[in-house]
């Protein structure tokens, strides 16, 4: 008779017997302080190597700060640039000292200096005292009347200077005056006579002894255009006007608008708009007298048109 086996006990999987010696051990069985130098270097916990890494990082960070400062100084201030005599007259901080003399654009209400002088001469002529007849002429009375007339004329001159002067004008009057100064200084109706442009127009054939030469001409010459009035839309004029507005707004924010977010946004928009115009003008007039005159007069630096401007 075959032997009888317990089916459930024999077919059942037996549990392995795990001894205490085969239990999972940690990877590092020893303390870090007692490890060898090679193990410390492999784990990156060598004190000397860590100290050297910290020293290199500190040196790199300090050098980065120095380079950042040097590059920012080389690029210049993207808002104000470099102070020049022309921008000094546009800056609200130096209005009193920069506007000592009365010029054509320094009068309010769109009045020119020649108009003011002609008006004063005409008023002086009309207000002169009528001479007395010979039989009733008194030298003392005539001298007194002449002195009174001179005093009244001087008072009228002073009153007109105060009325038409910009010392009591508003910010809009000053901005209008700055715009007029920019148009007269950078408008091509004046600069074309004294500044040369880099010709970017079409080619025209010119006969010479050796043959036919192709010479570039200015666009206005090629199209035969003539200016109908003062130039107010050229890139130079627009850059100058934007510079004046930027300086005025920056002065206002620096003095009053610490938390004025709307004007901060407006300042950022003006700076970026000027950057686009400068890049356009630089691509067309780089190296010409127009470009050098604009940069020197407004004190523009590379930071006003290069790279990303963040305010």
C-alpha cells in the first residue's frame, strides 16, 4: 500500500527562515567623522574641498557684481543719460539757472522775441507825449513828462516780461516750450543746412571721364520733395521730444510719485518708444553727422537703445 501524504501540508509553500545575520544593513556602517579621506571626497563632504568651493563661489559672485556695475556704468542711465547743456535747459531741476536770458522759445503764449520787441517799440512811439506849442512850452514840464513816459514805458516792459515769461508758467507751458526748442534744434528744416546725412536713397547715373558712376542720393532729392514747414515728424525730433517728456516724468516720480504706478508705466512706455526710434535711426544714420549730433546734444548712452531696458 502506498504511503499516505498530507496534501495540504506538503504542497503548501514553506516560509523561508531568515536569520538575524542576513538582515538588511545600512549602506554606511561607520560614522562620517571616522570615514577615510577617499570616501569623504567621493561623497563631497571633504571640509577642505567644501571650503575651497565656498571661496570660489564667493569670488565669482563678487566678480559678477563688479562686472555688473562696470557694464551698467558703460551703458549709462537708460532714462536720463549724460547731462549736457541742452538737456540742462530741459530739466525742471535747473529751470531758474538755465532760463536767465529771454529767447524766442522762452516766451509763453507762442510769442516770439522779435514780436515782443516790435510791440514795445510801437507802444513807446504811440505813448510819447505830444509836444506843447512854442508859446506855451515849459522845459521843466517837458522834462517831467518825458521822465514819466520813460517810467511808464519801463513798467509796461516789466509787466509784459512777467506776463509772457515762463517763470510763472505751468508744466504744460514748459513742455510746449521744450517741444518748440527740440523742433528748432533738431528739425531737418534747420539741420539739413549744417549736418550731412548718410545717403540711403536710390542710385543715379553720373557721367565721368572713366565712365558711368552710380552715386547714392538722398530720398528727398530723388523724389523731388520740398518741406512745407518746420520738421516735426523726423526721428531726431521725436527722440528729443520723448527725452524731454521722460526727464519731466522722471523728475516728478522721483520727487512725488513713489507709489504712482500709472506714471511708472507711462515712463516705461516712453523709454521703450524712444529705444525703438533710436534703433531705427541708428540703422539708417549710424556714423553720420545727424546721429553724432543727436547723441552729443541729448547725452544719450548705449543703455538707451541697447539690450533690454527694465525699470
